[in-house]
C-alpha cells in the first residue's frame, strides 16, 4: 500500500471519492447530482493550486483518498505559523473499509501537516468517521472536529 499526492490527472478519483462519501452519508440523489456538476467544473481548472488530494493505492489500484485545503490566520502562541488545514472527502472503497486503511491515510495527512508546520486540522466528521478521528486525537463535536498537530512541540 502506498499513499501519494494526486495530480490533475487524478481528477476522476477526486470526484469519485467525493460523491462516494456523500452517498455513504445518505445524501439525496439531487444533492449528489448537483455536487457532481459543480465538482466537474471545479476539476476542469487547476484545482491543485488550492486543494491537495492524497490517494491510497494497493497494487496500483486506487482504494481511497482524502483532501486537504490550507488557509492562514494571524499567528498566536500555540500556532506560530497561523497555517491551518481543512481535511475533507475522506473515502475508502467499501471492500477495503475496516482494514486500517483510513487510519493509515489519516496518520499520513497528520504527519504531512506536522512536517509543514500546519498547526490545526479541522474537519466535519460523518457519524461513521467520527470514531476514527476521535481515536487519533481529534476533539470537538462531530460537526466540526479539530486536532492541534504541533502541540508536542510546545512542551
């Protein structure tokens, strides 16, 4: 299994995972159809400028992925760079779920954030995903969880 950063050539996987995630969450068909149209238009541009997507592959087959968007706020004592991240569209193909792949992907993204001095990861968790995020240290209500990634550097 490898985890790699997606390129513009991987746009079909970004769309597939985003729609798969919303389907798994039980969103209605109308929502998924409209989101599909919006995402296709978004992916036609250079989406890699403001959105990073990480793909999980097993034997060269894509089996999952998640997105990461960063933004910057004024710095503060526990977040000196002021760089934050929003994790989105985490999706593992159904036949690969409950095998530790989501956890490996999440740990990879957390490590990327730590290495890039991104001090806070924010996400909206689904009912199915909240346990994984909590087990990796995220806190807060499921509708907006967070993790201070640089806390070990303050000690």
